[in-house]
């Protein structure tokens, strides 16, 4: 199955798509700087690009963690990214009431992994008519995403992406089973590999999540070789200073090399038609 994000096809044998940006909209300057840098990298390597950043973070480890610089202000910055760089925008929502607000700006509405079974949330997102990216819960087997997707389909919206972001394994650890990508694609939807949330160590730094960013590249490369349709990477100019997910975002200066590698792997994958029949 192929899904169109504006003029960007995802799945159905189309070229690999990069979904990337900082975890949260921290400031206008940083957001625009990062979006511009990613656009230049993707243009250089001829990779379609969807900008990702959360206008609001509701599922933080600590009540003292940064949530938003203001919903209207953050959404206005995302609108500016679309206008200046001509790229689609993805952002996530956490309640049914947020769906229409986010849909006024976003081309893709994302359902966080922790909330992927919330029926009211999925239906509200589906009714916007936007592309819906649903992250597989850390607590779900990949085949269970069929029932999750059906809740969106029940609104008449079949523009669905399914995202792998690791499965809980013991305490404070996530593992990625590449079979998940094949299983979720067999449900009839394009699949996305979230290479940065998959390296998180939830609650690993006491009041915030830890991470192992040295594994972002290996996981992303393995997923492309396995036949995923898009790769999701949160990236920041200075991750240690990021206001969210500081331990798991890819440093922006390392993104060029990663995109170069993924583009090369994708060309080989499509030549060999890996994943084309799944």
C-alpha cells in the first residue's frame, strides 16, 4: 500500500522517506535552523523529507520537564517551516481536542506509542483526513496493530503509517525486532522505523529518559535493509542542551553521513526489490 504525504509517496516501492527534526519546538531560531539544514542534506542525497517536531510534549517523565513554549506559538513556527522550506510537517497529539488544532497546520498527525490504543484519540485523528502515523506501543506485538489501525479506518481514513519504536524488555530497556517491520507491512500499511526513540532508556536518568545514540545508525541501516518505507530520526544541533530527549537525539552534524548511507542502502534495496512483496 502507498500513502501520499502531499506530493511524497511512502511505500509501494517508492524511495525511502526521511522523517526528521528536533523532538519539540524549542524556539523559532533553532527550529528553522534545523529544518533548513535537514532540507539541504536531503536535497543533496535526493531523499524525500518530512519535518517532524512536537508542538507540545505531554508524556514527560517529570512534571518539571519542558512541555511547550505555547501551543499557538509552536504551531505558528511549524507553519513557517512549511512555507519557507516547502516540506510537509508532522506533529503529535495527545487528546481528541488537539486533533483539529494540529490538523490546521500538520500534514501528518502522529499518535504516540503510549496512546496507540486510545479509541477516541485515534478516531479524532482519523476524522481530520490527514495522514496518520501511529507508533506501535512498547507493550504491543506488531500484529496487534491491525486492531489499532482499524479504529482510524473506521472513520473512512486509510492514510495510515505504522511505526516501530522498540519493545519493552525488562526494566528501562527497549529492543527492536526487525520482524516487526515485516509483520506490520503485511497488515497493508507502509512501515516506519523510529531509530531514535528505539535507543531510549526510559527513566534511565532519574527524572528523564536516557539513551544510547551510538545505536541510531545501526538500527536505521538494518531497518532499511529489511525493507522499511521511511526512517524517523529526531535530530538537534546540540542534543545535550535539548529540552526533550536530550540523550537519544542524533547530533545534526552527523545526519548527513547517515542520510548518505541510508540513501545508498535504499537504492540497493529497491534494485533487489527487498520488501516489495510484503
